[in-house]
C-alpha cells in the first residue's frame, strides 16, 4: 500500500470545502462554567452555553490562588499580571485564528464587574492596605485579562463579538 504524498494531501485539502461557514464558537470566562474558582462568597452566575464552547482559564485563581481576597482592576493592573495573562492567551489566540480562517464566528462572554474578565464593566476603587471591608464601584471598561485577550485578537485581525453575564452597577463592598 502506498501512502499519499504530502503534495497530494495538501491539494485535496485545498479542494475540500469547509463546512463551518456561519457557525460560532463561544469563549467563556472560566467561572461561568466552574463557579468554584470565583472569590469565596460570590454566588454562581446562571449561564448555559449552547453549541461549541471554549472555557478560558481563570487568571485570578491561577495567579492568586483560590484563597484570594476580592480585588479591583486597579490592583491587578501591574506589568507582571498583564504578562501572566498574555502567557495564558497565546494558545487560545492561535486556535481562534485558525477557526476564524475557516469562517467560524467568535463570541466572547465575560463577567460583569470582574477585574479580570469584564468586557463592558469592571471594578475600581480599593487601593490596598489592611484587610477590611472597602468600598469600590463597577465602572465602564474591560478587565485586565479580557483587555489583553481582545488586544491579541484585534492584533491578529480576528473579528469577534463580546458580551458579559451578570448585572453590576453602583457601589459594592469587598
């Protein structure tokens, strides 16, 4: 039995049409599928994806651990956390670039008010110091992880839609 040549395989690939046109892949913030990674005391968010789904890593749980305190975006906005987020993003961006090339639409679902995974709203306020209940608020903007992810996708020319789950507005307390 003779194996097909590399050229023959590549020629067949070019001739075979992809059947992905119009399909969508959904990237979701980790805690939407695994609420055990949320800051202790936060309720799970109701979310049930339909169709092909990719669960993003939880940058806060991986960087700060499960025993972390709640933080705000301004506390995470440091070069080392951004570098860590970018290191988590590269392989996902590679995969999304290949899928987008096949005509698959990309939709990203973040978490409202999250300092990492907010796509429309994030948190701001608490500036550090001794552990205590501190006032903070949810403001328009993106969380650090989503900001880095979306910048990477934009830099690669990948078109995507974004939304977030959960409603946050006004002042909150950590």
